[in-house]
């Protein structure tokens, strides 16, 4: 149990480091930095690895077109999707969660269309679809018996080319996947749904707290409402019979 707690702590630290490094790139993140983690998984991960590769690549390709805070905030779709497919839930709860997330995202895209918020509607849509693909890949993915570490050598060209922050992002994402895989192998997969809720919130909070980053009010309000919807959904998933006991 102590080792599992250590892995959870590592995921939190890697999330903060990865988002901080991503902020230093000002969104100019080479696709290679996000492809490295998928290549690390590809040899034995099958279709799920290719889906992860496509999802990370599409998401990273849109980063220069978007405010960083908006790109990070969209990962709050992960806990919403987790709630929607939970065995404890029902279709009404799923519909409520999806409507909350979609209404907030549509509001942000409307502001982009009016020129009141940086970025473009198409880039936001692509990132939302990419996150959906990443989520589906994570659901289909099974622990790999042994990972090959040669893809991490792709970090060297980034480092030599003066893109140390981008290299750090690639390493943090790879480390995050490795830590989550270790939790599953140790039969502590019950931590995964919790981390799917906590890590996106930690990542966005990092942008809000650190003074070198700025978060526009519409993005902050949208994120808070989606977070509130996710917390409401989590509370509604509680089994009344368990509470009575």
C-alpha cells in the first residue's frame, strides 16, 4: 500500500512538472514530445497504442493555436467521461454530465468565434476529439509485460536543439503512464478513476497558482463549472445502500 501511495505522489508531481514545462514552451511544443510516450507503449500495446499516438499527436499539434489554459482545461472531459461510463451511474446522470461539459465548451467556442477569446473553434474541436480518443485508448489499454525504452532516446534531439522544456514534457508524460501502469499491475486499479479526476484538476490549478501563467476569466469559469459538475456526478454515484450500512 505504501508503494501505491508513492506512485500516486509521483503522478501528482509529474503532472505539476509537466504542466509547468509546457507553460515554458508557450504552446510551441513539438509533436515529437507527445509522440514519445505513445512510441514507448507501441511495441506491445496494439490498437490502443496507435490510438494514443493519434490522440496525443492531434492534441499537441493544436497547442500553438490555443491559449494554454484552454488546452489544459479541456482535460476535465476525462472525469466527465469516467462518470458517464461508470457501472454505478445511469443514462440520466451521463446525459447531465455531458450537457454540462458541452455547454461550457460551446460557450468557449462561441467566444472564439466572436474574437473575444484567443484560439479557434476548429482547434478546440480537434482537441476535444483528441482527448476523447486518448480516453478510449486508456480504456482499451492493458498493462504491458515489458516496455522498450529506446523511444526515450528521441528526447536527446529535443534537448540538444534547445527545447529542454519540451523534452521534460515528453519525459513527464511517459513517467505518468509508467506510474499508472504500475498501479494496475499491483492490482490497485481502483486508484485510476480517482486520478482521472484529480490529475486534470491539479494540472489546471498549476496554471492558476503559478504567477508566470495567466488564465482568462471565461476559461476559469468554464473549468470551475465543469469541475463542479464532476464533483456533483461523483457524489451522485455513491451507492445509497453502502451509505446506509
